[in-house]
């Protein structure tokens, strides 16, 4: 994951690292969940794991290390699955990479009224202006958040959009996994 561009803060770097990793797997991937751990703490408390992850002493002390979790179940709605997660205290944050179809704001007025979720999904999938997007959203325990969006039609590391409020609903759902 050495091609990750330098970013202003550790959370942005972690999001871009996850985006690069998932991008290397190609499109049409299942959702992927990651724990974010403090790299220095990981090296100090679990040196053998840090070695297996390739985390040498040259890693900066403020870095976050993403650790992919078990598969996200496909038979359960994502919001329900996220509601079942509880993180141990050693986890500083978490991130989720998920692919979705999206429409431009100009298409909002065209959405038929009274569609259930399944019908709306089919309608969006057939819409000529739909875009496939991969969203990588990360949050820290303190509520800090960051996101990266990658469009399938502009699948390049230089075309990844980042920002803290790009996917607020998903960020809120991830933040809730830290509530007790």
C-alpha cells in the first residue's frame, strides 16, 4: 500500500490506504469492515502482529493501522449488521468500504413516489445516469470522520474525492458502533 498519497492527517491516510487496498481487489466486491488501531500501541503491545503486518519502526507515531475484519454478512441489511458491532478498547476507530449505485442530484426529481426499497434499488439500477461508487468511510471514537469516494468510471487514485462529510449517514452508523 505504498502508493497511498501523503495526506494531512492519520485518519485521511488510513482511508486512502483502505481505498487503495480495496481498489486493488477490483470492483463488485462485498462490503469490507476494518478496525483502526494506533500503530505505536500495536507495535508496543503486539510486536509479532506488527511484524506480520509489516509495521516497522519507521512508521510515524501518529499513524493508524487498518486491520480487516471477518466478512460482512450479505444476507443482512448493513445498518442491522453495524448495530451488532461492539469494539474492544484497543480499537481507536473503524472503517467500512462499500460499493453502491448513486444518482446525480439532477435525477432526484425523477424518483417515483411510494417505491419500497427493493423497487427503488431496481429503478436506480436501470437509470441511465447511475454511477457506481465505492465509499470508504472511517470514524474515530471521538467522532472524527473521513471519507473517500471513487467512481467506477474514474477509477484512478488521482480521482478519489476525500472529505469528512461525504457520507454522513454511514459515518453516523459507524460512530454508533462505539456507543455503549
